[in-house]
């Protein structure tokens, strides 16, 4: 009997999966049999503009190299429907969502602007 969790034939979306914890989550689910949608917008951790497919593509290739099943998605989490559609088009459903994507705003509490809190006037 194995103590390892089994996600065989489960479909997992991991946002922000091109690096850091998101990458770790994507690889762990794939190792345990999940089909993974590796979502990464391709920007920097600080939110700098720029769109690159490389981060997501590298993780997909890592998963496939270990005989796992994965596809990449490059949409922003603001377009969540597109990310879900990638899962449905490739795997037919979604079972698990790891909403990991984020932008690091390394500021003290007192220096945080209204824009950083998400207030838009």
C-alpha cells in the first residue's frame, strides 16, 4: 500500500505554473497521474509587461519528459474562462484548480497605494 496520493485521470489547472510554487504543484500533480494545464502569462514576478510562452512550455516539457500529460496555457487569470476552455478542449473536464498566480508587490503596508489594493476609481 502506497502513502502517495493518486490523481490518475484527474484534470488539474495550475495558474502561475511557470515557476516557483506553481511549477512545484504542476510537477507534483503530474507525478501522481493528473493531466495538467500549466498556465503562465509569461510576465515577471513583479508584474512587468511582457508575454513569453517559455515558462509554461518548459514545465510542460518537464512533465512530458517524465511520461506525464500536460498542455500549456498563456492567458491571464483575468480570462479564467479561456484557461478552463483549454482544459475542457484537451481533457474534457476540470477536477481541481490551484489558483497560484500572483504578482509580487514588495512594499511595506504604509507604502501600499490604492491601486495595489485593487481599488479602481
